[in-house]
């Protein structure tokens, strides 16, 4: 959680430097949250699928 907090603080500083409106920042954060959630779900599904496969086919896929 501490890593997330520092990352968001850095993001806020970066936004201030670039003069992006607060509303756009909120939208960005919402989009990022939605994206990370879907990415995590996808990753979990892939991990589940690959646990059933032998290592050779796993290496071939990546």
C-alpha cells in the first residue's frame, strides 16, 4: 500500500508540472483502476490455464 501511495503522489506532482486539470486527473485514475483490475483478472486466468500445461508449451507461448 505504501508503494501505491508514493506512486500516486509522484503522479500528482507530475500532473501539477504539466498543468493538467484535476477533473482529467480523476478520470485518469479511474481508468487506471479499471484497467489494472481487468489486467489482474486476465493474469489470474492465464496463470490458472498455464498451471495445467507443461513448461515447454508455456515457454513457446511467451
